[in-house]
C-alpha cells in the first residue's frame, strides 16, 4: 500500500484523495483527545488502514514507560483502530528531562533488553504489531555490534519489525561515508515491514532530513531497489512542510505507486539487494 503521513493542513484534502491507500497518524498530535480529534480519528479509521506513529515514548530510556503517556498512546491507537503502531530506535528522555529530539542508542546487550522489553509492553497494550524506525544521527553512539546486527537481534529478540526510513538511511550513508546498499544486504529482509520516504536537503556538503522536499531521483531509484527485495506492507510519504501544494503531494504519491509497481514487476529474487 502507498500511504501518507497525516497532517492537519491536509485534513480536508486527504479525505477526498482517492490515491491514498493507507494513512499514518502521529499519536502525539491527538494526545489532547478533543472531541473533534476523536471524531476525525474514527473517520480516518473507517476509510483506511491506519498506522499510529509515536515520537515521545522514548523506548530507549531504561525503566518503565510513563503510564500516562503510554495510556494516552494506547487510547489513540484504539480510537484509530490501528493496524500497526510504530516508534523509533531512540530515546528522547534522560534523567527525567525531555530532550526534545530523537537520540541514538548504544548498541549493547543492555540496550537490546531495554528496547525489547518496551516493545513487548507496547504490543501487549495495543494488541497490534510494533515497528521501530531507524533515525538520522550526527554521531555514532558505539556498541558491541554494527547497527544492522543490532537491528536484526532486536527484531529477533522482541518480535518487532522495522519501519525502514530510506531517507534516513540515505542521509546517514552520505554523512557517515558508508554504502547504503551494503548496509541493507546485512539486514534480514523479512524484518522490514514498512517504509518512510521524503526528499532530503543538502547544506555545506551534508544531507539533512527536513521533511519538506520532493523525493530526488537518486533516492527514488534506491527506494525501488529496496522494494524489489522486500514486499513491505506500506510505504508512507512523510511530508511535514510545503503542504499547501496538494497537486505536488498527489504527484509524489503517484511516483511512489509507479516505483512500487515497477519494482514488484521486476523482482525475480526478493531478498537480494543489488551491489
């Protein structure tokens, strides 16, 4: 399925957009639980398969997920009749302080257990599959395993799957000087369940995830290669800015559908990422 990350400015348009096959909502956008928000969640659920995406559960923070935050997340997922829920391989809180952004976790056995425990809690409370997303990083937090082995172990240990953000992977590969295709070949393809994609920005030789640009041709080609190897459940266009040009967004969704259709028509061997 080709879907769109729901944003408030798109509310009226998205309900009329026939090219959207599924939607992803950000849980925290509905935490106020106003009557109009609940009604809108229920309308979305009646029209599409919905994935509920979290930003602030801070699954990489040791200790229990704060009950008030977890309970509100679960309520949003219930109201949306979520088919999946997702979060990040990251932490946003430390020492009781909300850091305000996603931070990479060290790739250690102890962190593996923290994340696996939190995935189990989230799956049991929501009653649906859990996916975790790779993030962009400014530095390598280190650890005993490479990132791909850590992710493979996390999926095997917790039963989660990956929400592979191909834009984040592309950005990290460029900024940290590694081959994204080699990275993907180290990842068990059956672990990948969904995809995020949006265009990147370039400043002073570094790439940035601004969530506002159209998907560049090199990134679209890379996405097509991923889709040739992995039959994912959903691909979400994750746009946060430049939301007024609905024609452009609709065209982006069309390019994603074309990429999916071409990839799946030309994929004699799923699970093989080209060198």
